C-alpha cells in the first residue's frame, strides 16, 4: 500500500520488512518512526505525525510541551465538550 500510494509523490520511497528495525535503521536518514530508540540512533528523521495532524486535522488540539502548555488555545465551546 505504501508503495502504491507513493507513486503520486515525487520522492524516492523504500519499504523493507525486517526482523530488527533498530539495527536496520541505525544511522539511516529520513526515518519515520515513533520508536525513541530508533530516533536516538538514526541520522535524521521526519515528524510525519505532526505533518499529518497539521495538514489533515486542523481542528486538533496541539499542546506545545516546551512552553509548559501556555500556548494551548481552547474556546468556551470546546471546554463544554468535556462536561
């Protein structure tokens, strides 16, 4: 499915199924994963989750944890959803 969808993109795509992704991706560039061990050991990574959220879920609540949550914008109507 990834390769089929990827034909619409003008970028090279490689899909591999391996037993030990940690070892296979060590030192790799352009890695997409949520695994912290792999993120620590790869050369570069893409935050695909953020891109998907910003592009396709514009109404998502995003909290900037670096700011201690000070940049969370919540309207009165949204607060009522949790009552």
